[in-house]
């Protein structure tokens, strides 16, 4: 059995162990493959109204190809701003990636409104198979080490948002046996000629249209059009407010938008939980072997990323 056959077999097993009624469908390679393997009853896609949201057209292609029901919804900027406090309360974060999380919240809410109790997500594929552009720039040995470290303390917002909305989140790419298999795949097969997730794409090349299998990676906020929110929110904080915040608040804010999110966080969550030797790890639930304090906000953080403020360390 060659590597492509092994990957397909392992993924089918992972999907079989993680069945669901619906799928969060972006129309990219990850959810396109999962939809092909799982054949759920319904795919769900959302986008920010009046924004260039490529997920709408790609997800439509996948749903028609696989003959699955497709539910779409467009949310407004006003709805996004009104929902931000709830998403921040659930995730306990003021990370600049919140537009991503907003899109996930809205799509899960759409599934809930359609009486769907469980959904499949594509979480983990980018991390395991080098789907992010910066990963393609690493040397193979560095990439392998980075992915292994990443797999030890990753977390995905869909699980927290799903729990809050009472929707079960199924993540086939994170199924333990599949993760074990993926970690053993050579990094040279994960990135080839600058293309990430190469072996994942190649394994399903003959089963899905090229525009899906070889679609360029787009973060959720781009595919859903939510990236437009960055500029809108940044403009909602005055220069004077931001200058005062940087002087009076002991947090290294990245920009006005970051401060905007923190201001909501401060209202709906409260104090930032500081790192301490006795505090349980937010990733494993176990005590820290050493204190890892975020240099931006002081919260406990993992190897690379602070889930509270979004600060990221250099990869290696």
C-alpha cells in the first residue's frame, strides 16, 4: 500500500469514528475531502455580507458535486459587532484572530437553527500537513520538529463554541490514530515545490475537482470575508484612546483592534489569569513543569501561542 492509499485508509477510519449530521463547509481541500469521505446530510457556510467571500462559491461546487444539502447565511457587520462579546466570553480571549472565531460561531449557530446536533470540522489538517504558508519556508527537519511540538498543545475554538451552543464537534483530522499516522509522514511529502498539504492533496487528486484539491489556502476570515472587520474595528478606536491605553494598561497591544477586543474582554471576562506554577495547563489540565508566562499579557501560554491575547513566539 503506497502512502496515498494509507492516507485515504487512515482518514476513512478517522471519519468513521467521527460521524456527524453536518459539516462546516468552506469548499477548501480539507473540508472538501472530509465531505467526500463522510457524505454528511448537510453542509453549512457563512460569509460577511457585502464582502468578497470565496467560500460561498467553492462550497456550492462541493455540495453540488457530492449532492449534499447546502445551507448558507450572510451576517452583517452590525451582527458581528453585537456578537463579539459573546464569542469573547466563551473563548476568554482578545486574540486578533477573533474574526475567524466569529465566522465559526455564526456557522455553528446556523447548524443549530437547522436542528443539527453534530458537525464535522477540518481542524488539524493545516497543522499536521503544513497548510500555512510560513510552514512551507521551513527546512524539512525544522518543519517536522515544529509540527510535533504544535501537536502537543494545539487548541481549536470550534470545540469551545460548539459546547456553548450545544453542538458536538467532530474532528477527524485530530483522531488520535490519524494524528499518529500524520506525524510519521515525511515532511518532504507535506511540502513540495512550495505547496503545503501536498500529500493530502495528491491522495485525493483523482477523486475531487482540481479547483478544490489544489485551492490555495485561505484562512477562515478570508474565505468568509470576515477579514473586512479588521479595518472596521480598528477605525472604532481613536488615536487618543489608544495612546492612553498603551500608557495606562500593562499589556503590549498590537494595534487599536487588539485594544478594542481587550476592552470587551475586560467587561465580559475580567482579569487575565496570570501564569503560576500551581495553575493547571490550559492545554493538558495538568500542572506546569515550568511557568510559561506570555510577554504580552502575562497569561499562561503554550510553546508558541498565548490563547488569551494571541501573542505568538518565533517558531523555532
